[in-house]
C-alpha cells in the first residue's frame, strides 16, 4: 500500500495527512499488507524457504531462527518455532523478539551477538543477503 493509498483511506476516517508528512517522519513510502487469512508464520516460511534456495543451503544448515514481529500468530509456540517446523530446521534454536518497531533491530542484534560469540553459526544477520548468514556466504 502506497502512502497515497493510505492517505486516501485515512481521509475517509477523518485523519488528514500526506505522503510528504509520512516520508519526512518515518521514511516509509510503501508498506505491504498480508492477504486475508495470511499469517506471519506463512510469510516467514515462504521467506525462509526462498532464502535457503537462494543461498543453496538445506534446512539442516540452520542452527538459529530469530523472528522480529509484533504480529505473532500466537504467544506459544513462537512464530520462529512454527517456521522452524515448517521449513524442517529441526533441532535449531528458534525464538521471537516482540518489540514492535524496534523488534527487527533487536532481533538482528541478538542474532549478530550469538553468531559473533560462536554460539551459533547461522542466523538473521545481513539484510543484503536475506535472512541467512553462513560461512559459504561470507
């Protein structure tokens, strides 16, 4: 959904704003809206499988899944655990970071720290490479 679409929608609810106002304060020009019935787990599973394919890795190569979200499907089990099961990355660590807007940054920092300490070898680390970091990619 573009800012212009959002502005039109908000105007029907009596909220006045503009693309310029939104961009100046947030930097956001567009956002993606999940389809009816489309869950965070489904989106994460598709992203994880695509990242594995792009990296030429198997689910068994992953030892860490971190999901930063404020829209978890449920509290327990975590979205990360549901994705873990669906992509077949059994036996790896998996957890959610629920910190609203800063959840991605906190999740990235947690994964980075776990990788740098040697506690884990693969995880969400570099947005330029998708959701995986692996020695074959470094």
